[in-house]
């Protein structure tokens, strides 16, 4: 099961990523744009996810994904770290969120991160 330090290490391994404390929690940003947070007691992460896709994720795997009430109007989904299979799944989720926030120049410079499953 991935833990908070795994989230930090994997997120910071993605190109042009930095960590910044905001709202009293670690947030991870690519080129200054937030793509992941490590909220509350660090047992979950919040990541970017298009609204139309997150509903499907929550319905398919409610033990893994959920939508926090205060994030319902935004394109974010929560992921329970304990429900992840391994670090590879964590990396796929973080890389997908990174892709949604990264500017085109970074996507072009890192084609291996440009499409799902390419990480």
C-alpha cells in the first residue's frame, strides 16, 4: 500500500513538479498549476479528474474513489491510498493528473507521459 512519502516521491519525480504547502497540506504543482494534494491525515490524495470520468470511477470502485463535498463543483476526485494495488497504480493516477495540468511544452518534451499508460 502506498503511503504519503510514496506520493511525495512519485509526484516530485514528474517533470517540473514542485511541492507547496497550501491550506495546511502538501500540494503538488506542475509549472505552478496544482495537480495533486495530500489532504487531512494523509490517507488519501486528491487529483484532477474530468467530471464526466470521475462519476464512472466512483461508481466502478467506490472503495477506492470518492468525491469530497467541498470539491464536488470542481474536476477533482479523491483516492484512498490503502485501496491502491501498488506504487505503479499510484504513479499512473498521479501521471494522469499531471498531464491534465501540464502545459503543452512539457507534454511535448515528455511524450512518454503524454498518453495514459505511457508512464
